[in-house]
């Protein structure tokens, strides 16, 4: 059904990915090797099923939301470059990390915010909080308790009283959270 994708990266591709994501060339080569291992059909792209074969991801209660982050606009495939763009969010950052860098604190927070913002309207509603809470705690907490937690979260986070959490409000709530330790991925080492 067509030729198989090339299993090698050209030097200019590595340099372009390095410029775009901040990964070092040895990291790009190592991640390309892992990408090709996940690409069982050797088509040069990954599907949602390919991602769900990653054991650590498959057991994560937010797996579907994380996998969704790799797929833009309903796409069904992710090529290596798209894969690397999303992974760049998980690179460690420092005080010297540029604000426009994919792994800046702001971009990491935008990534996490997008996991909560199911309808991508730039706001987190009580309904969306409930959806995430259900994923995180499953049947361990009843609906009334979940609703109370979501309501309390809204009360503590919603500074303009519009019954939603904007990105700016989310950013304020997350100000003291060490996002780098929360967004570490073992296979980036």
C-alpha cells in the first residue's frame, strides 16, 4: 500500500528539530529510535493505539487526554516532528529558559491547562473539573464529594466570579507548583 517511511533522520532534520524544540541531537536520535519502535507498521507515524502501547501511559488515568495533546485538529496520525513538538513541553527548564521556548513554565502550564479544558474554549468549567476528577479518582469518591471538590476548586480559583477558571487564574493557582517535577518523563533521560 505504498512504501515504508524512511527509518533514518537526515542531519538537516535533526538540526531543524533541535532549533524548534531545544532537544540536543543525541536526544533526538534516541527519541527517534523509540518513535520507530512504537511505529509497529513502520509508516513513519504513530496512531492513538501506538501511544496506548506505552505501558506507563496506558495506566495513567489521563492517558486519553495526554494522547489527545499529540493530535492536532482531529488528526489520526502523528509524525516524528509533531511528536517532538509535543514532547518539548516535558523538557526540563530553568530560570534561564526563554518564555517563548516550548518548555517554558508558561507553555508547560498551557499544556496542563489544555488537559482540563475539554472543549478548548480557554476556560475550565465545573463540568470539566468533574470530568478530570472522575478520571483521577475513579469510583473511590462518590459524585457528591466530587461535586463538592469541584465547587471548592472553583471558589478558590475563580477570582472574577464568572464560574470558570481562565488560564490566568489557573496560572495564579499554580504559581507555587514546581511544574518541572510534575511534568518529567522518564524516556527523555
